């Protein structure tokens, strides 16, 4: 075990009184804390209510390997922002805490990176990414009508969202349209006679929605899939590919997502069964790597401190790769479920490794001022 000389604070909303105090993030936090110890980073989880601004101390929680314990910590060298809209939180207190840490120049990474529409406009300016983008527009009845006429199938998705929630697939048929919507409380299928009707049914309240060209993707045992590439910044501060894994959609689903009943598999296994030889598999993997790293660099230029990204890439029937979207919530659980032990360990350790880099930047800045 390395000697601790760097502190990483994990910001959450509120801690719950249960065996899973941080809901679905609890297991990941346990792994992150233990992996951090192995490289000399003390990781603790805290909420805004635990911060003493006057004393510059924080009451936080850490995992011993057997149980959660509380302790008082100094202000950390970096903050890993894991506040989610789905958790119980005083979001006003969260916003104030973020602002006060920023005033003290404590770097905070992996908060929101921007809407899918904002990022799509960023990607269009990149010469590596632009050719890999499916056509995407802001959803209106007119834009939907134009896109469905051109492609026959489209996806409708929230400009802000994740885990496949609120994503609809729509296909044009003789009688009008058929659609499948992955809602917050499950999925539903339906038919609609007019474009206006299907757009109204696939919207989520007043949220901005996008309509996107549907890619004729490869399938694995009659199930759709995409590739999740995880890119992270580690001790050297440079982007590197941690790994890639296939996310296989649930049977008869049009969305490839672990949270929507899918499963994770090694990419070599899936592409080989789909008919690719070793040379073609390596070509696809190299293109996935190229797109993932270009995406990370493009996002980092527009979104401040970003330490890791999950990049979703579709592979069509001609083995062409398409950039679908990037997420600051990386879906690292896919590597565990696919049995990719080394990639999973590096994925869990990544935020602590990046904290070491950020701590070095702060020390260098402080010594330069002295």
C-alpha cells in the first residue's frame, strides 16, 4: 500500500441511512477508495452539509474494506463530482458548495459536459469526428418528417439525459409510423398515423429533443449493440484509452444499454461472431480508439475539467464506425460484467490517478507564486 499524500473528495448529494448509502454508486465508491489507497490517494465521500468552510475541514466517509467509517479530512486536492439529478440532494447547497470550492481554486472534475446538441456542434468542427456523425437535428414536426423520409428510421432522444431513458426508435411504414419508446418507467410500443402524433408521443414534456439518423448496425444473435469506449486522464494528465466493451441490447430492444436490460461482452468475441476476421477486428478497434480520443479532446476544450468519458460508438453492417454520444458517467460497470478484469481495475482507479495529476498542478502553481 502506497503512502497517502493526495486527497480526493467525492461530492454527492446526501448520504442515506442504509447498507447502500450512495444508492447505485455505492459499490463503485468502495472500489475507488480501495484502488486509490494502492496509489497513495486517500478517497473520501462527502456532502455539502459536512463542509466546515471556516475550519477548512470536511466530515467524510470512507470504506475500510469491511465497513463505512467517518473521519475529518482536510480540503482535498481535487473533487470528483458525482452528484446526480436522480439522487436525494439539496441541490441549492450543492450549487453553493461548487461555487465556493471554485473560488478556492480546488479543481472539480466530471460534472456536466453539456447537452448532446451542444456537443454535436463541437464535434462537427473536428475533422476526425465530423465524418463519423449521424445526421442530427433539433426535433420539430418538420425536422422529423424530413429525416424519416430520408432514412426510413430515426431515433428521438433528449438533448440532456442518459442510460437510454427517454430514447425512442421510429420507423416509417405504409400505415404511418411504428415506434418503441424507452421511458422512465419502462418501454412501450405503438403506432401513429401522422408525424405530429408520433412526435407528441415521443417527447418528454417540454424538454429539448433531438432527432437522429438511425444507423443500420451490426447485430449479435439478432440483438443490437454498440461499443462503449472508456477514455481517462491519469497521472500524466494525458488522455488514454482504458478499454472498450460491447453493450448488447436486450432482446427485441432498439437501444443498447446496460440499464435497459442489456449485457456486456468483449468486443473481439462479438465482432468475430458477426463475421469479421482478425484484420477487420483490429481495424474497427483502432477506429474506435481514434474516435474516442478525438471526442475526449474535443469535449475537454469546451467543458473545463474532464477526467473521464464514456464514448458510445455504433458499428454498421459495412463495419464503419459512427460516433453516437459521449457521457461523463462512464458506465464502467460494463467492464466488470464482461469479465475484463484489467480494464475494470484501471477504470476504477482512474479518478484517483487523475487526482494525483491535479494535485501536482496545484503544488507547481503554489511553488511558482512563492
